[in-house]
C-alpha cells in the first residue's frame, strides 16, 4: 500500500532535477518505455 505525501509536484520535480545534476539517478531508454536507475558511486 502507498501512503499519501504532503509534497507538491513542483517540489518533486525540483528534487529530481537536483538528483539528475548530481548524477545520482539516470534515465535509461525512452520516456515511454524507459526506466530510472540509481547510480551508486564505488
């Protein structure tokens, strides 16, 4: 089950952009069939 969060859509988009800039997440594939991957530094 999921629980609702009290976070606006704008906040989620802003946080995703920060993670992308830092290289912490990456989009693999197209927008329709792709997926997100978490990049782990070794």
